[in-house]
C-alpha cells in the first residue's frame, strides 16, 4: 500500500506548483473576494449565512423525523404546497430570522475597510521546493502548499517586475488585509534570516529533517496606541546552546536598529522569543521569553482599554470588533427587555453572565455597562469568565481590575469541568445568560453536552467566525430529545431565535455570526425530568414507536 502522506504531498505539489504560486495565487487563496465589489461581497456572505441556517433547520427536522421523533416546533413545517409533480421542497431558510449583514464600512468617508487585521502569523520557509537550503529562496509569508512535510511559502509582497518593493517606504503592493506598517518588519526578518544562515549557519527549520532554527513570525498591532508586538519562533535554541546568540541578534535587529524601519508612526513595544520543537507549527506549545519592552499591548474598544498578551485570543479586526460588540449589545437589549416586559418575575432575579471562551474578557467587560443598566431590573449582576488559557485569564483579571469591575470572576479551565459545580450551587432566583465565542473549529462536544444539560442557562449567545462549525454545534444544542439514546435526564433544548451576520473579514469568504438561542420550555418548570417519566408521557405517541 502506498504511503498516504506521500500521496497527499504529491497531490498538494501538483495542485500548487512553484511556477503557479506567485503573488496573484496568494491573493486568490487568502483574499478570494478581492475582485468583487463590496456590495457583492456582502451579498455573498448574506447568502452564506442564510443557506447554512436553512441547513441547520433542515438537519434537525430530518434527524427527528428519520428517528420517528417529533421535530422541535420552531423547525416543524406544517404545510407543503402541492405541485404538479408532487410536493414542493420545504423552504427551511426562512425558519430562523436572519438580519441583513452588518458592514464595517466607514459610512462617513464611504471607504472600504482595507488593512484591517491586527494579528498576522507568517511561516519562515522557502519559495522553491527543489533546493531547500538556498538563502536566496528564503521567504516570510503564507504557506502555498506542503511538499513532503515542508511548507513552501509565498511572500506577502508582489515581487513581479512591474512593482518596485526595494525600499521600506510604503509604496509596496501587498494583500488588501495587511497593514502596510508591518512590511518593514517582514523585510527585516527575511534579511536577518538570510544573513544568519550565511554567516552563522542558522538555517530555516526543516520539518522533514527536524533540523534548523527559524520557524514562525507573529505580529500583533494596536491601532489605538500605535503599538506593535513581535514574536519570533525558533526551535529549542537553548537546548543546542545558541540561545544567547539568537537573543542578541533579535534585539540588535528589531530594537537597536529599529530606526532602519519606517513603521508609519508605530513602535515596537514588545519583543518575544518563542522556542518550540513541536512537530506542527503552533504557538500553543513551547517556551516564551520576553526579550524587550512590555509583556502586553493595549487596545481600546468603545471606552474600555484591554491589555492583550502574545498568545491570548482577541478579534483580529479592531474596528470590526467594536461593530460586533455593538450588535451583541443590541441583541441583548432587545431580547432581554422583551422578556422583562413579558415576565415580571425576571425583575426579582439575579442576572448571571457566563463568558465562555472569554479570552482577555473583551466581550463581557465591554458590554458590562449594558448589563449594569439591565441590572436595574434585577437584584444584582455578576460576570463569570472561563478560558483554558492561563495567560488570557490573567489578562482578563488585570483588565477587570483596571476598569474597576468588582463583580467579575475569572477561572482557568474547561467549561465542562467548571460550570456544573458552579451552576449547581446557584439559587433558583437567578437568570443565567451564556456567551460563547469559540475558535474557528467550534465548541468541543463535551462543552455542547454541558451547555445543553445545564437547564439554568436560559439564554445563549453564540458568536462564531465559522458558520459551518456553528451549524454543527447547534445541531447538537437544538435537536429533538431522543429518549432512546439520550442520558437519564431530559433537559429542554435550545432554539435559535435570530442571527446577525457581521462582516469582520472583508475580501475573504469568512463572516462572523451572532446567533441568539433561547431555552425551549413547555411550562414554567425548567428543571430536569427523569427519562422514565418522559418515556411514559410519550410512549403512546405513534411517532415515537420503535
């Protein structure tokens, strides 16, 4: 049998040969919508969200009916219009209310949002798969394809004959999403790696041979204070005895000679060295050392200043982040106030905000003023943040302290390990709202199960940068209860009331989506029912017979 890894590498190589992997190839790969008008980009993303919400409704409806279960009422279609050749297909797209996509375009200036990213991760590699040690082929950029475990990179500058990128002044042609202030840092890194490769034999790291030094470059920048954080990843240079030389080289090039770079008013506030011998390219594994400056840079969202560490999660579009949080604010205002008007008993409850996958606490802290306003309708308001990253939680605590927030608590760990004990001890006179903002891959299935079975969580706001993983998670959150396979207790499922797409990633096919879900309760008692009782209640229903 052929080696599948070799077969996959061969396919990747054929798909993107070196000859075809120029700047235009990179542009189409990273920013595939760059040729479309901004209106057409928004239409594409509107349709993407609506079709996936339709897929969610259809999947839950089909899953229930195929098992002989009653579909949830929100996605149950009572009537179908008869056509000549049978029944017309069900229009599932209209079952969940989807608002028009929110643009981050500057309406006052009428400008399209270029150069919007505040975080960039580049691979230090070679542009040619034939000779992997030629200094002239070293490039800092995006991965075009993988050839026998080696990433073949494309630089972020257009090096065609028509474009002059020889200087560090910002007359260079690059991708629409890249802030031109980082171009000198990329050029400086390439120059440094080539020089150290020639003079000190500090080669680019080979994933195939597990040898070499230079691996990745991570740049974070804050538009608020014109601050830049640079993190250079190498192999474990301490183990091979060259750490001091690498540290001296990084400080010399990025700090002592920073005057050589025109950073357009920005300054390098933090310089880190990250050492990792991980097989995969990631910053999640390894040792991090601060070489110069402050351990964090700061961003300002509305009137809230947030300090961000090198590895903490934060939205990659600062302006878009503010727009996103404003839309979350509107959803909370409209939906909670709507429920307050309908249910006078809510005014007697304590409001608990669960910020799951909270990162540095951005969502909870920037929205705390609205929670305080809503707190006038409640006995009290408390914010609880949970994240797996200790660095992120430390930043969240610092951010809450700087703002002067006393009723915010943060915990390091997984949601499924922390939430059950916390919610179990909550008095019944509490209203619990959960906000989740997971990575692109979505929530882990164990977190989904925990959210679904914690009946005290009455409202859920799911913020997703990947509408496909959002649908996948919501199928588990919203599917009809199956007494034959589910656990010993029945908990009311969630149902999606509305979705708000936000264009956080112009020129790409990605879109941020806010989905507001509410716990579906048949009666005022939201506590769990035993499986036997539930089975008895529905055993006479022919739809549930097996």
